[in-house]
């Protein structure tokens, strides 16, 4: 059953007024692209977390979503999305590494013709698939796979966005970038990581730092419902 308009709009701590306060905080922190700010205003973050935490949905902080995963801080989602737009990486097919609860997926779905999103935790993916279907997002293709390997069947991708941090950028992701194309990914194995933008052109690869962030680590393999 689709979410109702009232569920999407929210009330109280999930109301449009509360969302507007988040947008103003993001603006103060340097997010200037109006398309990005409008997405942060419209995409109902409270529907991507457990009901008990819904009152915190529009705080600028990451929150647990189970299975050892988190929903990313709104500023991070906005900054990564802004980087894609700034470099003309929207409007095509995007590969997302780490579907999680589907919040970033929903944001990308508004910008890209299709989002191919990889998740390694089967139980988490199942919940997210239902949520995205209830939101009517028909241009998302969810795949159960090892994010380190990307999704070569759909390559090349105009944009790749990773919501988990490897120690080093996986070569498979670079290989699956289109020319031109771009990858936004946190890199590093410590408490915090460096958010990097990698642009691919006919001349090769060029990297740029987008600042310090904090993400869960990117793990290999697949975690099935049976626990394997």
C-alpha cells in the first residue's frame, strides 16, 4: 500500500516547518544548490527510519537503521548530491554502493534516469525495497551484491556514489565509470574518512577532496537472511 499524502507530509517534529529549519541549517553550512536544498526539503527522511526515531529525522545527524548500519547525516547526503550536480553527473544512470534504508537512493532517484543500488545485507534490502515501492519510485533497481565489486552488468555509469568507506577506492568502481563520469566516495579506515570526488575523462582520472566525513566501513561479501 502506498504511503498516504499525510504520512509523506509529516506532522509535529516531521512537519514541513521542521524540514525547513533543516534546510536553513544546511544552507548555513555551505550547501547552496537550490535543487539539492529542495530535495532535502521534499524527500521524507522520517519514513526511512524506525518510528521511535522519527522525531529526530530532521536533525543534522546520522541515525541507526539496524544491522550495524546508519542513515547518513543530511549534510553529507546534500554535499555528495551537490557534487554530482556541480560536475554534471546527474541525469544519467547512477550506481549507488550501500542502499541502506534507501534515503540517499530516493534523493538520487529524483536526479537520475535510473539508480542501480547495491546492498550486501539481504534483510535490510528487503525492508528498503518495500519502502521505495510504497513511495512509488519506479526508477530504482536494487541488487543484492558485494559493493566492492560494483555491478558490471549495468556499466558504464555516469555517476557512482558510495555510502560506505573502503580503505582504498576499489578498482572495479573506477573501471565501471563512464567517460566522462564521476565517483563520490568516502575513503579511509579510521574514525573519520576523506570524502573524495573522482572524475574520469579521456585523459584519465582526477581526484578532489570534499572534506572530512564519518561513514560505516565498506565490507565485502553478502549477508543473507540465513546469516551467511
